[in-house]
């Protein structure tokens, strides 16, 4: 059924590893079911390293995204905007409107505009600003307007002010956690170099390839919080939810189509499976 009428999902992050961190497991489940997934990075990542930078770093990070695409079976686009300098401009809003339209998206997932990193915040604002405009024909008229507004959702975060993340959807990714880690592992410049350096834990990174992936799984993914666990119980039932080791959660944005629970089950067909 999915092969005949596959869902089309676009995940939008600020940097070339953001979608992988927040949605790589759910993306893997969608792909396994025959649906179509695209990751988009709004910046080219040209500032995210302690030794490399500029065009050469951007090329390295774009190459990493294409390896992720190969490993996960997704499409992966990187927009040519500078890392660390993102602003919610009309020009970049139009870039995002075009990407959503070109993918003919049923689902759009992006960060909330509550975050420590300005690029994350402004990516959230840019996607919010695109949410209504994707259906307006006179905006970016070089790409056909969508006939229906997609469902827009937010990736999970831990920020509490001005309002905490609300996990309307929680997906059990336990069966594909190693696939998700395999995708993240392709971003060597980030998970084994830059992020350990800026985070002050570079000495923890193992040398061996398999050891690195096991370390990455333990470093990046902790326990499931109470709100996400409650959402898992809603979608999978209490006994199944109690067995979930790894999950990804999403909040429905108020600015796109507003799905019912039945519609969410159709949009996320892995729920309850």
C-alpha cells in the first residue's frame, strides 16, 4: 500500500546532522515501510569545527550527508547558508517554501523556536513562517503551491521556557536504533571531533569504528522521560510501552493542518506496530 501511495516526509534542521539526531530512527522506519523521506539542512555547517572551516568544511559536511543518505535510504539536501549566521529572512523562507513544495510533503518536521542555538531557533521560525505560505500561489510562484497544507510538527527538545515540549506523537525506534547510529556515525566531523571538543569530552572518544558507534549510542541517548513514556503508552499500550528502550517524539505545530488521532495513525503508520 505504501508503495502505491507513499507518504512524503521532509525533516528540516539547522545543521547537517540535526535531522539525524532528532528523527533518524523514525525516518528509518518510514523508509522501511516504503515511504519517502528527505532531510534538509538550512545551513552548510561551515563553522562547526575547531580546526577546519569555510568552504572546505562545508564540502566535508555535505559529503557526510550524502553518506547518511546512502546508509538510511533518504534524500539529503544542504542549503548554502552560513553556519552560525542564520537569520529568518524572506530569502531563506522562500528557499524552505520551495523545498517543502518540491517534495510535495505530507509531513514537515522542524525544531521549535525555543533553543540554545540561534540557528536552531531561526530554523523553527522559518519553517513556522512557511507553514501557511506553502499553499499561497503568489508566493514563490516558480514552484507550484501545495493543494493541501501539510501537518507540521516539532522535534523533541528539553527546553521549558516559555513552554515545554508536548509529545503528541512518540515513536518506538528500538528496532532501528543501530540504523540511526549508523547514520549519525557518518558525521565523523561532528560526533567524533567537533562536539566532543566543544563539549569538553574529546578524551572519551574511542579509536575503533565499532567501539565508536557503541560509545555514541550510550553518549547520545539516555532514559525516556515521563511525558514521552505516557505518549508511548497512548499509542502502543502500557505493556509494549514499558519495553521501549529508545523513542523519538514530536509535537504537532498549530500552524499547519490539525490532524485527528486517526489521521496521526495514518501519518505515522508505525504507531502501535
